[in-house]
C-alpha cells in the first residue's frame, strides 16, 4: 500500500497540534490551595492578609509553580468557624485562620492559652508559640482533621480596654461598668472576676451596643479602635493587657498528607516565614493605632504597677476557678503552661545576653 507523503505529513502535523492542545506544556497543572480569612483583602489595615500574600509568593515561587494559592479575604467563604469546618475536609478550603474564640470551639484545650496575663511581653509570647512544648500541645489537631502551622498575633497581641464612662486605673473603677466580651466563657469569667459586668455579644452588635449604652466598653487590639472608629462612642483607652489575642493558622490534615514530602516541607517553611512577617506588622499597626486614637481625642492610660498587680491577681484567680471547676481543664496543664512561659522568658534573657552582651 502506497502512502501519499504529502497526506502523511499533514496527518503528522495534525497529531502534533492535538498533542500540544491536550497535553499541558508545563507537565502538570498547578494545584489549587484555597485560604479563607475574615480579615479584609487589604495590605494596609491588618497583618493577616499581607502575611498570606507573602506565603503565596514564597510557595508559588519555591515550588516552581506547583501551587496556585487563592486567598479569600473579608469573610467571602464564611465565618471563621464555617471556613475551619470546610478546612477539616480539605475539599473546597485547604487552610483557615481562626481567632482564639473560634478556634477553641474546635479544640477546647486552647482555652488554657486564653488565660489572663499569661505573657509578660510579645517576645516571650512568640517564643512560647514557637516552642516544642506548644507544638506538642497542638499535636492533637490531626484527630479532628486539622494540622497546626503557626500562631499570628491578632491585631498586635495584647488588648486594650475602651469605654465611655471613666478612665480605668484601679479595680474599683470597673464597678457598674458593662464590658462587651466575645461569646467566650473564658473572657466572661475573667472580666467578671475583675469587677466589671461581662456583656457577651457578637461583633456585629457592638457598634449599636456602645452607642446605646447596652455596653459601656469593650476590649480588643488597639488596631480595632481605628478600624472600627471606636472614638465615635468611646472616650477612654486603658492598657489593661489582660488577654493576648491570637490567630491560629491551620491546614487540612487530609489534604496535607496527599502532598509530596518535598512540598510539605515547602508549605511549612513558607508558612513559618509568613508568620514572622505578620508579627512585626501587627506590632507596627498596633502602635500606629495608639497614635491615631490620641489624635482623635481619646484619653490614653497606663495602669500603675501596684494596681496592675491587683488586676492580675483578681483575673488569674477568677479564670483558674472557672477553667478547672467549671470548664474542666487540668490544673496540671495550666501549671505546665505557666512553667513553660517562665522558661521561655528566662532562656531568652540568657540567650540574648550570651550572644550579644559579651
């Protein structure tokens, strides 16, 4: 059978073109990695979204385009709880960011990390969250379909108290004051123990509550003051510092285990780099917020150390009673956490001096 050379050449060209059409030029299509957060998709007013963008850049570049990271900000995929539930399956969302209250609804032991006056400063908090102790504490997450990547500060970590009645300098100043808390029993127990009346409500209700006097005040990171323009209803700002707000970054354990060991390493390394980036940014935004609050006429107050000691004693005693007697946390666990925080603080002081002071 004779083959027409011209017709044969045409057929080869057609098959070649079809091959180009149906075969990806890069070998494999990039895998989608969806991350959901309630923080706005804004590079200037929060620390979470910029950190996730940094993660996206690192992972996409270092994996050679193996991943296409999609970041859904502003609650596009739902609340923190809703996104984390999706993250557990890993089908539509592979990563989530949850604040302490939302995260503790999945991992109840996390209420032990919400204890009042747990950290003396940010450096100690960062060292604790990066410690082997805390990694082991979070190792139970795979049992509920999640894997821990790291902890970001929520708005700068330490919270401030705002209110429109009077400046708070002593525990007595809390008398008769209704303070909005998250719908978190730990926060409620702590605020009640310090002499205020805890008024739990969702954030969406806060603006109206402060304007009408249903609540006289609230506590949050300083950056929330500027974001929510709280100076419109609040006059006084007190550095009470009783809670250290956190954001827990998780990845679906099921999805993570399907990735190659090399890519698992890249995911973890990129996330850790992004976490460091977020912490500095959160602290910076917190300081900017204090300056803006002053410009808007709010009165700033730092509590005297002797009075702060009274606040700490009341808060710690009230929290521990709730945590052990009512919530069922182990007293040994709370003691172990306190001991680890003290160890981190002591080791950092010695390490820094031995490295830079000699």
